[in-house]
């Protein structure tokens, strides 16, 4: 089964380095899929697929329906803590100040506008 939400549509940066709060660094080609409201980093050396920085629509349908066309829900939990701030520092997104709680465990996601 193919995940169509990861179909590349716009390369933002060919070689981005995103530094997370944990000290981990995500590197690779940053792509934005506006139709799916997804930001993902593709690394040819990563065997488990792209690092998805945003919440997929299937994980938060109601929340996605309220987003503007240029907005995404940025993950801010576990291994993705700090990704929103890192994307702001890189000039890739602007945080709107809105936050939503996602899923059964009510995990925090930030609303960001892709620049």
C-alpha cells in the first residue's frame, strides 16, 4: 500500500539539518506536500522512510479541516520535541500561536504557516 500523503510536491531545502531538543539532528531533503499538509525530511540512508515532522490528516481529521491552505500541524512530542522552534529558526515556518491536542493521548501540536 502506498502512502499518497508523502507524494513530493515542493522541495524546500535539498540539505537541511533540523536540531531537536533531545540533541538529535534530522538531516536530508525537506519537502512540503501542501495538499496533504505534510512536511517531511527524506534521507537516502534512512531505512524506515522519511521523518514526518507534521501530523498527518488521518491522525487529526477535525484539526486539519480548520487549517488554512498554507498551514500544517507540527509535532511536538517525544522524538519530535523542538521541531517547531527549529523550523522557525531556519525560516521555513512561522508559528501562529495556536496549539491543538491530537489523538487519544492528547499530544501537543503547533499550528505553523509554511513560508
